[in-house]
C-alpha cells in the first residue's frame, strides 16, 4: 500500500506554524511590553497562524465529518491561499529584518527564525498544493469523455456485491485498490445529485 503523504504534510504544516507563532509572538510581545505598536509584518505572521489552524481543521475534518462541505475546488482554494499568505509573510518579514534600524538583539534573532521557518512552511504548502492539483488533473485526464453531471458508465451499472447488507435502495460507493471509487446503483435508486464522484488518486494518496 502506497504511503499517503498528505497526513504527514498536514502534521508538518501544523508544527511549523506553531513554531512560527511562538518566535513571532516573542517579537510581538516585546513591542507590547514597551508600549509600542507591533510592526504589521509581525502581525501578519500571527494572522498566517490563525489561517493555517482554520485551514488544517477544514482539510482534516471535512472529508470525514462534513463531506458535503468537502469540495475539490474549495480544497484547491484553501491550499492556494495558504501558499500566497505564507509567501507574502516571509517576504515581508525578511524585508523588515533586513532593516538594521528596527531589528536588533534577541528580538531580531527571533524575527530571523520566524523568516526561516516561514519559508519551510511555505514550501510545505506548495508541496501539498501540487499533490491536490496533480490529483485533479490526473482524474480529469482519465474521465475527460464523461459528461459532467453523469455517473461514469464503467461503474454505475453493476449491483452491489452480496457482501453488502441491504441498503434500503441507497447508492453505495466502494474504494478500489487502483484508487477509483466504484459506484453501485441500487434498485430504483437515482444517480447521486453531485454527479461524478471525485476518485482517489494514487499520487495524492487520498480523496481530494
């Protein structure tokens, strides 16, 4: 069974974001203790942490607990925004650190650490975005001849295996080892309202 890289990336993204908000929070707290307004660059990295926490909650919980809210385009948007936010964050912070008149002592050391870790966080989001986009493109290539809103004919015209208990006329999906979701149409059961179900991808390692 192929290793799914996505959960590992999510753990890395969460851990790096926690480290960033820790060192960046030190810089923020320094300005607060001295009755000075923290620089916007410092505040933006804190916002990035908040965004990342919300994004990881959605990406981690929606597929299992809120499947109706889990859409491949929403996932792509969340990933893309995360890439943009972290890129802008470390670029802005690096520019602030480069100004020796405002960066000094332990505060500057923490700010530099925030820049470096933010770069790795940005890379982690770039990698997960690549997996998501690659999964969508791969699936579209395999199903380019299937009309949107229709159930793929290779999968919809077979009854459910005898191992399935009676399902009161509902449709059944089953994940195949090759990464596709097989659709079993039950007697007198209409096609799913959402049309084509996004399949798993061997490259992505899970559903988009």
